[in-house]
C-alpha cells in the first residue's frame, strides 16, 4: 500500500467507525481528486436516516458536489461496493476504486475492473475485522443491508 493509498483509506475507515458509533453499518467512503485532495466523504446512513439509498459511496459522492468530470477521481471504500454503488462508479466514470477489503462481501469491483476502472483491493485487516465483528454482532442488520 502506498502512503497516498494509506492516507485515503484512513479517511474512509474513520467514516466507517463514525457510522458504527452512530448505530449504523460500518462502511465508509471518500472521493479524492487526481491531486489527492479530499472532495467528499461519508458513511452508510441507512439506519440513521431511515433511507436505504444512503450508502457510504453515495454519501461521499454527494458530499463532493458537482464536478465537470470524474475520470481522474478515486473512490475509496472500506468494503467492496454493492451493485448500487458499483453502478454509481460506472455511471459517472470514476477512474479509480480503492477497496479496503472484499473478504466479508465481494461486491462489484471485478465488474468495474472489466469495464476499465483501475481497481485496487488492499485486503486491509482493520477493515475486515470491523465488518466481521459487525456481522457477528448485528447479522440481521447486515443481511438487510445486502438485501438478503
């Protein structure tokens, strides 16, 4: 992991921990510009807001505001993105995806890579432990979140 990747993942991990502290699902994300500047950050707020569309990636994307183009941006997420969030990355042409872990949930990152997104899966032990502990503690909330 590069120093830049570690810095970006730290922001997403901080967001995931904030979501857990609020009683929500511990998934965090952040969108960075090509120069490494933080554009937006957020965490899954499905529980807190009672809104099933507020995933970490969508929260970070919305917080970034409108941009002319997203091809040179990096979406960082603590967990492999679900199909909804993978669709967001593809729809807006986000050029790079940095995934904290895909052990606990293997989302759409392979599909994104097949469609030209530069994907890096870090297999970060902190991200995996956070999700593994959450799933063990709140399985019903986890399975609701992934639609099972």
